[in-house]
C-alpha cells in the first residue's frame, strides 16, 4: 500500500466537544496507491478515537494526525467496503509518518478495540454519495479521485 499526504490538515476545535472533536476547515487530500481521496471542509474528526491512549500520546501528534484524520474519513465513506483495508491504512500511514513501534501499536490497538462498532454504525447511517472520477495520467496509469459531492458544510 503506497500512501502520500498532500499537506497538513487545517482543523479547528469544536468547543462543544472539548478537545476531542475537530472540524476540517479546508479540503484535505491524500493518496492510497492510485486513489486520491479528498476530505471536504466541514468533516468532523475525533482523530481515530484514540482517547484510549490519550494519557500516553496526543492524537494531534504530527505522526498520528494525518493518518487518524484519513482513517476517520475512510471509515465514514466505507472505502473499498473493507474495514480491514482502512485499518491497514492507518497502520501503514503511521509508519510512513515515522511513528515508532510503541506509538503506532497503541493507536492501532485503540482502533481495533473501537473500530468495529464505528464501522457498523457508519454502514447503517451514512447516506453520502461517494463520487469517483478517473483521470488518465501521462505515465499511462489511471488516477482515481474520490470526493463527496453532496457534503453539507456546517454553518
């Protein structure tokens, strides 16, 4: 699995949820193999629900924040209809970001403990349409861009 993050996400804290819920302020893009995923402004993240490990690490740690935000969105959209692929992504992405063995495993165990219930909740309640557009690249391969065109930003 190849991963590339375009930049750092721009988020703001939701004062109604303390320090656990952040809103994406501007679109954030990342790639998984040949798929580019765009997280729209207005998406809310709890940084992969790493509160279990909050006493040991910060979810806003640079080695965790991009993988955790992307993982939250992959769960939300049901990427490739596979929780296992989404979980493999966060583990690989944390390695890509340089997270050490202990930090990576604390977060990954937290995701494993709480992930299934969140995955199932999203599969039952999410009604957003994921739009994929294919672009033919100069190297002869296709690049797939996934966005959520019917996303409604919060006021």
